């Protein structure tokens, strides 16, 4: 990613959501006559996970219901024999947009009514700061996009057209032990180790690469599908997890690299956009937020942001001397040493890489 970019995916998602909201406020009547609609909740109304949601239909005068089936995102959640309200329990649900559907039987016809609500996280993320444990050198030509730690060395992918690389890096010196350059047409993004292979993303070229982890020889490519951009990538041992700069995370098959499912990421205030570099640590997803000095910790099952780690002050102000460099002074790169239980962070073209511990606030 680079400063001033227009995130096409975010615009597409925004337009899609707007379209859904407009379409889903309509009600489908299969036999003509009066349309039935929702009295409660309101279209697009926001709730927190755990809040009960009262669902009530607005029944035209003279209309008699014989039965109503309610669905949430296509899955049954309850039935009623009359216009009596249904209370939807949201505890345990994932966050984000939810589609409520009512399939309504009357004496004369069948109606289908739909409406959207939004579920935010129930609680504010826990706040953390940091303590620096060790400082290591980092290559200032590395526009860091992906960072992982394996067997005493870093796997680092870098970006910018004409400068994108994939490399194994020595911890102590910060120097590349092994590297390859991507073709100049590609803007490199996140990368992750999957067994004896490395998967690496490109930004807007709609393609990912697969390399041999030992030789860095390219083995194959894979296309994107619903995600139109590539940003961050990590591996949880079963699936790859991919970000595209929105508040959405995609789960990819580890063998075919096909997108199989997705979650949206929310905190207590709403959608968390610009999710960037990713690292999977002890069952949670750690994510940089583009151009922000903090990391969020995400529950991969619900999309809830559980922690927010403030990393401001790691790199002294004034290191980048001109406006262009300063604009791209971005915290990016999270690596976890699973054996040593060490957490590393760095940034794009930063001169240092930091080992830190987290401090609750």
C-alpha cells in the first residue's frame, strides 16, 4: 500500500451495502394485494452483540396471519402463529450486517419481508501499550508488507512497483539471507509460510504467487475472487487469512488458495476499516491498521476486536526527512516467535525492528 491510494474494494463494499439496504427494505408479495412490512426494528438499526432485538410486523388492517417463519441470514430463528413479536437473541452471533427475513402466511396469500440490522461488538476493546525488550536493525529499503518469524529468521515480503521482494532475513543483522525480486509490474503485499511453500499477495494485480520455501522458486499462481485487492496474509495452521484493506477478512483453502468464507471486523463503535498486515498468535488475529500507530486483536470466530495496542512513539519523529517519505511512514509488520514467545514489530522502510511485550492500560 502507498499513501494517497483509493481503496476500490472499500468503495465497492460501500456501494453494495447501500444497494442491499435499499433492496432489502422492500417486501415481496406473491399474490398481489397489501404488502406487509416491519414495525420493528428500523432499517439499518444498530445493536450490540448480546442485545435482544424485538422483531414485530406491521400488519395492514383486516389482514389475518396464519403463521410467520423468521430467518437470520437465511437460517431459521423462530416461528409465530400470529403477529406476536419475536425477540431475537444476539449473544454469540458474529458482528456486522444481518439480514432478517419474515416468511408470512395469511388467509389469502404469502409474503416475504426483509430488513437489515447491524451488530457492533458488545464491549470496548481492552487497551494495551508496550515495553521495548530488544531493538534490531531493519533494511531501510524494505517497504514491509508481510513479516513472519520461522526457525530463527524472518520471512519478509516488500512492496512498491520495481522494488517488491520476497526474502529470508537474518534477525541479528537485518540483512537478507536469500531474496527474489518480483517482476516490475507487480506491487508486492503480504506473505505467509504454508508448510514447505510460501504464498504471497500482490496489491491490485488480482493475483497471488506460490513459492518453494527453501529455494524461493515460483511454483504457481492463484487468482482473487471476492477480494479484489491483496493486503495482508497469515496462516492459522488450517486456513490462510487474507485482508483487502476493508473491514473484511477472507479465509482461504491452504491447498487451493480459494476463498471459502469471510468475516467482517467490528469494535463497539462500528466497522474497523483498512485492515492491513496480519499475524496469527495463540488463536487470535493481530492486524495493523493502515496509517495508524496501533494493532488490533481480532477473534477469528466472531470478527470482534478484543484488544487495541497503542504503538505510538516506537520510531522517533523526524526520521523521514521529506514529505513523501513521511507520508509513507507506516507501522507495518507483525511477527511472532512461537517457540520463544517473542513479539516483533516494524514499519515500512524503518531502520529498526522492535521486540516488545504488551502492557495492559
